[in-house]
C-alpha cells in the first residue's frame, strides 16, 4: 500500500491539481476580508457561514469531482492503467489508494480554508475566543460528508475514458444544491448536498429544509451511502478489463 | 520443451459480444524461448496477451505461468513478468526517469536499475525530458525499459514495432535481439509481420480468427518455405520432355520449367543438359517461397486488409 502511495506521489507532485487546491480558500479569504461583520456577537461563526457557503455549496462538490477525474486522467491518457495493473499490485490497492488521494486532496483544501478563516479572523481582530469545537466540526464534517460523493465520482472517473464526462455529470448534479437543500426529504440523501448540510453552521435560523436533521442522522446516511458507492466502484474496478 | 515450460495455456477462450475472439488456444512456451506470436490484425493476439497478464479475464480455459495459476497467484507471477501491451504506457507530464520511478516504486527494485534500463534502450541522454515530447519510437523504447525494469524472467512484448518507421523498427529489433544474450529471459513477442520476428524467434505460434493454427520451431516453418528454380527456355515443352527423359525431375507450367531441387549440382546438370540439346536458356531464377507467403496462405488474406 505504501509503495503504491509513493508511486502515486511521483505522478501528482507536479500536477495542476495543486493550483486547484488554492482556488476555493482564496475566494473565501476575499469574501472574509471584505465582507465579514466584525461587530457581531459571534464573529467567528458568522465569518464561517460567510466563507463556507459558496465553498460548501459549490466548490467542495465540484472539486471532489475534479480531483477524482484528475487522478484518473493520466492513467486513461497514457495507458497507465495497463502498466500499473500488469505490475505486482492488487486492484483493490490501486482503487483504495486513488480514493485515499481524492480524500487527501479534499483534506488539504479544507485545511487551507480553515487557515484562511483564522487569518481573516486575526486580520479583523475578532472579539471572543476562537470556537474551535464548532469550527472543527464544520470543516471535518464537510470533509466526511464528501465520502459518498468522492466514491461516486471515482467510480465515474474510472469507468469513463473521457475526462469531461464525469465532470459534466458532477456539475449538472451540483447546481441544484440550493434547491435540494430545502427539501427535508431528499436533501440528506443527495451526495452533492451532504457536504453543505454538514459544513454550514446551524446557529442563525438555518433550520429550514434538510438543515433540520441532526448531525447524527446525516452521518449515518453519509457513511451508509459511502459504503454502498465505494463497494460498487471497487467491484466494477476489480472486474474491469483493461 | 515440455520439461521446462514457463507459460502454458489450455483451451484459452475469450468471448466478447457473443463472438469468440480467442478460441481454444493452447500455447506452450519453454524457458529461454523467443516465441513469435503471429497473426493478422484482429486475430486475437492482444486479447490473448491481456489475459496472460491478468488484465482481462478468460471466458474459459486456464493459464499457468511459472507453473502457477494466474487466477490464484497473479501478483506472484507478475513480479517476474515485464510487459508492453499494444501501445507504450507513459505519463506525458513526467520525465522518462520519473515514469520509470513511478513503476519502480511498485516493483521495489533498486534505484540503480533505472539507469541500467535507460542505457539498455539508449535513452540516457533524454532521461530528464518530459515524455510528451518524445517521438513514438522513443516512447516505445521507454515502454521496453519499463518492461525490463523488474529484471523479468518472462518478457511480453505486444507489437513492439507497431506504428514505427523503418528505422525505428530496425532499432527496436536490434534491441530485442540483444536482450536474451544479456539476461537470459524468455520472450513472447507478438507481431502481424512474420519478417519482423523471423530473425529472432526460436519458436512461432500463428493465430488466425482466434484459433492457434500453427505452433512449432521456426526451423520447421523455414523448411516449408524452400524455394524452387524457374527456367525459361526456347521450346519449353520439348525441353521439358528432354529433361524428363534424362532423369531430371522438373515441372512445366505456363511455359516455364521449374525444378524443386535447388542444390547447385542439380541446377548445373539441368542447364548443361539444356545447352547440350541446343535449347536457348534465357533465364535461370530462384523463386523463394517466403515465410511471408506461407504465413499468408495459412492465415488467409482477408484479415490483413
């Protein structure tokens, strides 16, 4: 497994993927610097809401798809699957490592956004102690809620030769997020909406639609659907003729 | 040969969309063989090779490599196999060294091996250039370097000269010819051109429409390809009768005499006889039935068009 990771590292360390990691945190930082309310009662949580809304609604699901696609693109393009799978490695390992990498890239994105939030807070000189618990829950929750989506997008990226097709699927299904989030019935089950449900703080009257459901319920749905999607993708990959 | 068989397939069959792309193929490759796996495009070569490497699953039949079943011990087998399938695999955004390093980390061989294989395929000079700028021939050589990286006991090269210009083909051929001497590997090399493997293969298997229609030593194939002598003379029919009456076994077709025995003494005897009997000898030419024509005869031409 470790050998596999080190091999992947060679392939991604000079990839464009690193530029994408910066996009969302930078945009969020601009939001925070120019639009944050310094005088509120809960400046940190308000800033979190402000900075993470676009990220959780749009960038996080989109990036999940882009990372999965990018990590498979160079394998499709140059026949990398063939040489990798004709090496003494198990297909499960290959698939698991690809998935871990998608989640790692997402973790880096989340950490950078977290860092951006802290910087904005310090720059504005927010009052009150930093609410570590809430912030950590938000960023970690958003990350965990990407699991099912990452599994689906990796499945699509592995199955489809084209780089654009899985991304197109992803964009089309990401856009209705704001609508789906309003539905208490469908929201929790939509992998594209889950990151937003998990990440946005629920303090200020955000108790409409799917935001009503508890974090525990969401977590169960997320983990359950993740297992299902991951198993589907992995089974497909294990049998795929290369 | 059977005593030390490195690769063996039994009734290997692959069905794709109801059609048997590979149909009951029994291959046997012995240690140290350079096995030429021949067949026109679409005959099932690549599909067979992908099954041998565990990249695709057979519909039926079994594959044993180094005496192990590919279904059960794929990883142990692949540890000792180097391969190049159809087109060379590469990561365009990486340099040649990085490409090899990515695979080296999977194989766990020493780093020094990268320089070794690069020098074997003569890419040392271009080692630190991005592969997307490589010519097809260089990519092909990099593919061979990748295949050699793990110091394999069995080297599987699928159409390694596909799409190359004559100079590139020559280069790859020289390279492959030099390999067994250096490391004593067994090589399976597929091609749709007999001439390409003719000079290096010790054994050949010919596949057509999914079926293995010939498998034997290259020498046996050569024996079938013996040429004959054609003589054009004045008054061929009369000349033919004269020769026959003097005990020479010659044929007569379309106004040309043909002799299937082509050793110098026989030919000299025939010519002397003709001259003595006052026939004019216009041409004495050798017609060599090339391996190529035998190959075509076996496989039929429709597949290659």
